[in-house]
């Protein structure tokens, strides 16, 4: 495991380095001054010369890259070209907001996704299976923005059940510290936390549910296929032969082994989730990173584009490696495969 | 094994039920923060109206955070005392004396605690900021003072001084019949000199426009770009206290989204509902729709510094190419009238010249041929990304115009940026042509000429046509040097005729401004001039806090 761990971490280190090299190069590839593109300070600003020196622009490219990394680690990711706000501070708050609905959606998708997948696998070819498969295929093929519009019109406008914009009723004066509204409420300690949590919960229902639909459908299909494979294995037959109950066979033998395949696919699912989060953030005015990044690309706000790319790229890489590690730790046979050992 | 399984199931059940439990939680606490949600159509560019001309920023700042010396009452059609309890003008119209109230308090916040009430120093400080280049704050924020520069009053003021603690005297170089109107506009607000000096000492003068201190009914609390602006009630306000404890502006660019948010009660007030939905909204019982005939003009301005728009024949051709009646139907849904002059039809100096701007593609082609452009050319139309009272959907308008222009061989591309970027690039003159407009800040017709089309306006970046014609400026100046109505009317008539020949811009429509609110909101009034006033706005019944 240690060897595997080291290998994965080295891999992560080098890919992150490559990513940072890429964002560093963007400063040159974008139009305009590289100093402005990386720091957000315009050439007519009195501090421009000092910033250029601090970022190593009087030296070679290597020195500039080192200075760039040093600024990254110091939390100085430049300023927005549009409003001069520090990118890193904004990024943290918005990243928290995005991460919050992503994680919640994953959580919401997980249990029904796995449960329906198992249910379908137990009766392959029967009506239960067909219904679940049909549902998952149609759910998977309907675009998320359409679902979102439908949900808004039906649940919010027609039935008046939920709000449709933002994280909380803004009359609750909750300062954005982490960006995650649930954590921020806990930090702010308002006079009536119950009402604040309730408001945040109501605001979350629509975005989280809509966001959860696609991963859920994918999970159903993954679980079903992998479960079908496992159920045909000899050890399942032998467990039944030993007189174990169906429940016991499923919980202790079939499901844990089926999950191995599912977890392997999980990182694809997370990339999909991130893309959908961006779309939903725009629709539900969720103050997350996607909303901001889309705007910055449109406005050619280079420091923001760089920061956004860096953080989203890192998020995908880190989750990928973490999933690999979890996979290897939980399923020793994977490690054996990797080491090519008997 | 069985016990672990059972506990697992229990944990899962608990986890699943938790949200439901939270959802069922009783909402006993009523002392929760109460207030009003206003869905604004864009980010404020600054928190100081001196620096801007955009209605979005004025709505969110001027009447909320600040007060002016005098105010204009459109009901009584005269000037009312505000921070100045009375004023006098000498017989030549050159010396204005303002007598200030002595009970006006500035905002007390975490970042500033005033030690004294408002006095004459604050007024002098605030005014000098925009007319005196040696003032320490003159170049702070680096945006210039577009309204004051464009309307020429920076050059008009000869001197200004505090006669005593509560008396201020302003001397003008020449008589100007629009001076009081300009002082009563949303731009002539009063800042705190004490706060200014404090910031200067701390080396952070730019905060004066970012963390504002004023005397207005609300004080600044929080701004998150693209999300919200939060104000709390100013507890020591010199007039009747604001009716609501809190006002939150939710920033929502899309008009459709704002309308939905109004229906789901995410907003209490929403300006500029989509024109196509106005009739439908009117029939909704839960929504109250207000309309005001605010004097405004939507226009299409050509950048007269860029070829081929420097040729008046090309501009005339483009004006004849557009079917404006079709635009009124498609974009305004008939909630507007066709504009045949830059000056709105409600003004006493209005002088329409329909023939100059009539829809006539034949004539347009002839004019283009005269200008050696018979094969047409391609150009950009910049369409404002937000809804304004004068134009509910500039994008749609631009698309319609695209097809009109194609008929005379002109290929048009539509360009748009986020509102504050848009305005910045526009002021830099990077456009070919722009669909924008102007809403009256006060009742004087001068408000539609000098701030928009004078040479000064060009310097300040507010002249969308980048058009500077000394002859035209002379007409405008002659018109403000006199108080005699018939003479002024005559000059303005000539000015409008001159515009019909030069066509630096094509007037399109004078429209009705709409605003929708929840039925239980009271105290909301749309004034024909200037920004919105929210100090009397509240929910009729002390509302339950909605989720």
C-alpha cells in the first residue's frame, strides 16, 4: 500500500505541477501584458513596477514561474481585472458554495442510486428492472437545464413550495466566510438559527435535487451492471448453497464486491457533476465558482479565469487520486493487479 | 452482525429523516430580521452617485444612502428644502446662498463614528470634490464626474465657501437656468468631510466610494458582487425613519428571472418586468404593477469619430433603414411611443421632426450610394445588457435592426458585455454604434442636451456619439443663459432641427417605465425623475419571515 500511496502522490504532484505550468503560461497566451494578466494590476497603476519585480518579470521565465508558485502558495492569486477584488478570497467563498451543493447532491444521489440498481439487478429482465432502467435512461438523457426549468415552473412557481434563487433569504444577515451556507450559519450564530437553517434548506432543495438526478441515474446503471456480474459469480451460488438468506448474501457478499466497479467509475461521475453544477449555479443564482468563471470567460477577466481553472483542475485531480487510493485500500486485489504480483 | 446491521439501518433512517425534521421545525421566532428585498438589474458601479450616470447605480445609492441640499417635487412642480432648509438667489442669478439644517447626523458604522452633525464644511467638501481639481479626493476612484462635467456645471461655478457653520455660498460665472435643477438631481449628494479626512490620514481614500458614509435613510452594510447589497436603517435619520429595518438589493440580471422571483416571493420589488409579460402581471392579484411615464428616450448613437459614421449621409441612411414602428411592437409591446426627437414628448421644448427619421430603405440606399458605400459595410451594434426604463430588451431590438440593416446591405454584429464593463468600454469610445438611452434627472430640457451631446459630454465619456459640434454647443449655451421661456424654446427648437440634419443618433422611443411589487408592499412610488426612493417602503403587515 505504501508503494502505491507514494506512486499516486508523486503522480498527483507532477500533474498539479503541469497544471500550474499551464495556468502560468496562460498569462502569456492571453492578450495584453503578462504582468497584468497574472496579477490584475494595470500598467497605469503606481504599484505596477513593484508588482512586476515581485513576480520576477525582470528575470527569466524560470524565475517568473517560481515567483508565480510562491504567490500561489502565499494566497496572492491576483486581482480581478473588472472590480479589483482579490481572486483568492473570492475563490474560497465561491468554491465553498459550489462544493456544498456538489457534495450534497452526491449524497442524495448515492442511496437511491445504489438501492434502485440492486433492485433492478435482482430481477433482471422483469418489469421492475425494465421500469428502473427506462427511468434511468430517460433521466440520464434529459439535460439538466431543462429539468431545472421544469422544477422551477412546477415546484416553485405553480405550487409555491420553494424559493428559486440564492442560498438563503438574504434578510438573514449571514456573512459569507466559507461560502458553504450551512457552515456559515453555524459560524454566524444568528438569533434564530432554526429559521435560518430552514431557509437555507428550502433554498437547497431544488438545486440539489436537480443536480442529483443525473449522478443517480448513472449510479443505478453502474450498480445494476456490476451487481449482475457479481451475482453470477460462483461464490454467490455457494453462499446460497450454504443456506444463507438472500439478505445476508446481498449485504455481506454481493454489494461490497459490486461496489468495487462502481467506485472505479466514480471519478467520471464527479467530472459530470462539476459540469452540471456550473449550469445549475447560473440557473439558481447560486453564488458558486461556475457562475463566476462563466462570467469571467465572457468578460475576459484573465486572473479569474486562471484561478478558476487551477482550482477546478486541482479538484478533479485530487478527487481522482483520492478515489484511486480508497479503491486500492478497500480492495487489496487491485493493489495486487497493479504490482503484477501473484 | 445482526446488531451492526440494525444500527446501520437506524443511522441511515435518521440521516434521511434529518432534513424532514428540520423542515418541520416550528418557526416560532418572529423577531427575525425583517425587511424588503429589491431585485436589482445589475451591480452598482460605485457607492457614490457623483461618479456615475447609470440608473442602476443611482437607484441603489442616491436616495438610499445620501441626501441633497434641495429636492424636486414633481407633484408640486417646485423645489423643496432637504438638507438646506431655505435658500436665496440674488437678482442677477449669480449668487446662491443655502442655509443648512443643524440636526442632520451622518451614519455611525463599524468603520466610522461621526463626532459632529452635518455642517457647511461637508457641503463644500462634497461639491469641491467634483469641481475643484486640487481637492484631495478629486482624482480618487479615477472615474471622473460624468454628469457634472457633461452638464457643464464644473466650469460654471466660480467659487464656493462656507459663510458660517450652517451657511454656504456658491457664486456662478454666468447665469444658468438649470443650476437648481442640477443641484436637486441625484448626483449632487453630500459626503462627510470628517470621514474624508479620516480616510486620507489612513491612506485609503478610495474607501470613500466603497464603504460609503452619508446622511441618508439607510446605511451601508454589505456588498457581494453579483449577489447582493445590504443596507440597514439609519437610526438617527433627520426625517421620518425608514419604514423598513433592512433593504437588500438582490442582483439579478435577467428580467425573466426577476419576474419568476417575484412570483415565488424571492423578491418584493422588481424593476423592469419583461415587456411581453406586463399585461399578464397586471392581472395577477398577488402582484401590483406600477407604471410611470418617465421622460426618457431610447436611441441608437453612432460613433461619429469612426469611419464611415463620420459622414452624416451614412448616419442619415442608417436612420432611414430602421423600421421603428415595428420595434415599438416587437420590443415595447406598444408600451411606448415613437421618438422623433431626442427630447421626450412630455417636455415643453419638444419639437418632433418625423420626416428626418422616417422608415425609407430606398432613400437609405440612395444616401449610401452617395457616400460611396453602395455595396454596404459591416458594423457593430452594442446592445446594453440590462433592462432600462427606456429599453426593456436592447438585445432583441438589435436583432430586429440587424434584419432591417441587411436590407440596405449593412451587416451588423451584436456586441454585449457585463454592464459595468460595457459602460467603461463605451466611455472609451470602442464602439461603432450603441443602443442605449437617457432618463431625465430633472425636468429641465437641458438635461437631454448638454449631458448627452455637448463637447463637454464627449470629454466626460457620456457622449455616446463622440460628437462635438461648436455650433450645436452655442445653441445649447444660448438656451441656458436666459430665463425667458419663448427664447429658450426657440433655441431648443433650432437644436432639434440641427440634430435632424446631423443625426449623431437616431431617437427610437419614449417608453413607460414599469415596476412590479408584491401586493402587500406599501410606500413605493415611482417618480418620473431620478432614482427610486425606498425609505417609505415596507410590508403592510409585519410579515412572517419567509424561508
